[in-house]
C-alpha cells in the first residue's frame, strides 16, 4: 500500500490515519474524495489492511472511523464492479468478506462518526462498529433491492437487531433512507451533533473509553458482542467466569488500589 506521512497523519491511497493521546486513539478517515469513498476493490483491501493493523497496535484502544468528505461518508459498493462478478469469483476471492471479518473480529472499540450520508455497504460497516454518532442532516439507508440484489455484509441481520425487525424490514424492502434524528430515535445512532462538533464529540467519547485498561476493554466488548449470539443465562455465566478471572489481573489491582487510595487509576500499562 502506498504510504506517506504528513505532520503525523499517515496517508495511504484511500485511507488516512491520525493518532491522538499517545496513540491510544486512532482516527481513520475514508479519504478517496474523487469517487466519494465508494467501496471499490482497492478501498475494501486497504480499509481491511488498516483495521487489521490497528487491531494489533499495542497502544490503540479506540478507533474513530469517519470521512474526509463532509458530504458523504460512504455510498456503498462500486456498482460498476458488479457486472463482472459471478458466484464462483465472489466465493473464491471474496474481498468484501475479508473486510467484514476484519471489522467483526476487531478487538478494539470502533466509533463511527458519520459526517456525511451513508448507504449500502457503508452503513453495513457502520453496523459492525460499537457506537455510531452522526452530524445533523445525515441520511442512512440500505437501497440494494433497487439494484435487484440485497445487503451482503450483514445488513439484514444487524439492522434488525439494532432497530427491530419491523423498522429494518421497512427500510430494506422499501429502500427508504432515514435521517440521523430518526436513526437516533430508533437507537441506531447514539448521538446527533452539529457538523463542527462531530469529531470533538467522538474524541471526547473515545478519551473517556480510553481511560480504561485495554485488556478489560477487550474482554467487556467481547461480552457485549456475545449478547447478540447467546441467551442471557449462558451469557451471564460466561460473564461471571471472565469477571472472576479479571480479579487476578494487573488492571484490577491498579483499579482497586486507586479507588481505595482515592486517586485516579493509571491503566496505561495494563
């Protein structure tokens, strides 16, 4: 991947990465302005590479995913690529599945900051994150049925879990987009801000999360994700086992000692 650094910003061909707070926070910007951040093959490969890289970064705790384009976050897949695809080619060399896997297996917290409209595969990537915030006026939708296809990066599954089957069915089958405010009402977006406050809001949220131990963040995030796959009883048993194991970790020693000493904990090395 082509890589250049400008004032602390690492710029690849389609994606730019900035680091904040001693590299505990990574800001990833979709940066392909000429094609509005469409998820073409090159973008899918590069974004997958970046997510995998940040997943193993020893300092990064939170990733903020946003766009360099203030009008569009991501319009979805490159429709011009679709006529060349076949069932066999997609099955043998499925770059989209690799991108989905990179996001779904990510151990770090992902905050998506929607500073522009998001459709199709772009929204499906946002659904793979942990928290979505958006600027006022942003529109979100899954319009794939208008192309005679359907969502293919988990949209039918994750949108239904996020907003309920009825709302997801209406959005997907009618190809109807919703506003950021409507998405917040449905629970898909957790906060809607002014355009000039979006990144600041994401950073404030990320910094609060990054105050915690990386090990504890990873474990807790996995448990929250697990709640989508197992029942409450089974999930609670797993949670209890992991809770018991954390009592022997350096992070718990630091956190409990700090609390009893009435000081702020220092989890930088935990």
